[in-house]
């Protein structure tokens, strides 16, 4: 895992087409903006987990794929 420090309005670029921007830092919460192509799914971990639980047999036991 790569760990980076960023300040508000600073960005992280992944590949040529994904940009993550630190939108706001408030206390122990960080708001991120994510720009990615429509064909790249972007989900919070808890939402992805719920989606996998609600669709039996579809990737429920598979780890997240890596590029």
C-alpha cells in the first residue's frame, strides 16, 4: 500500500485517467473528489460489501481486482 500525505486541493493521479482530489479536511474526516471514466466503478468499501452480500454468487468471495 502506498501512503501519501496531501493537503486540501492537492491531487493524486492514478494512471492517465483517474484523479483523486482532497476537497476538505474537517477533524478526523476527509472529503475526496474522484474523477474517473464512467467504465471504472468507484464505490465506498461498505457499499461494495453490501452489493456483494445482496448478489449471492457474484464475486462475494473474490478479492477486489487490481489493475
